[in-house]
C-alpha cells in the first residue's frame, strides 16, 4: 500500500483501535546531495511556514492560492540540499513548479526532470548534474497516485 506522507500517525491510531498491529517498511533513500542557492526573499508568512516545516521530515503546507507555497518549497529544497521529487495533481502546477524551481534555485531546465504530465500530472525533481527519470516500474508518482487525485507533495 502506498500511503501519503503525514497520514502514518492517524492510520496507526486507527489500526491500533481495531487491534491491528502496523508493520512499516521505509524504502526511502537519502537522495543525492545538491548545492543550490535560494534566489529570492520570503515574506513574513512564508518565512514562518518555512521555519515550521524545516525541522520536520514530513509536513503539509495549506494556504490559499498566491501565498507562495511553491516559493516555500524551493526555499526548503535549497536548505535541505537534497534532490527532491515534487508530486502534483494538475499539469499547470507541474509547469509552475518547473518554472519556479528554475527561477528561485537558478536551475537550467535540463536540471529539472519530469515524470508524467498527462491526466494525473506527475512530478518534477531538481538536482545538479545530469537528470534521468526514476527507475521504471518504481515511479513514486505512479505508486502514490494509482489514478487517485492528490495534492502537492515533496519527497526529499
């Protein structure tokens, strides 16, 4: 089963209440180290959000359109210095992420990979150096979405 990040504790409580023990297999990797600089300025609200998210391995940022969630994401990618997969559910968001990562992290379009982009959108990833898609048959985007609507997610 693929489980969206941040849902683990709630699922564990639900299963525990039913007398079911949960066994997890975390198959994430550390990713590759990258050096990118954030080339922007955060607003007060964006900085508050970034500070709240920075110490946590997972998190959810919910804010209205135009607040700058993409900018906060680019800032966090630069701070964490890890190649990062961003999963989105709409093609315009995919295009927005690609453009914003290019601007705020000073990345050449060739350094921003993309998986999918069709009906369920897909994901973009940022890294320094040559890019290539995730291993075939093991696409995080496809395993997580399974044709279901999903919001924006970061996979550091």
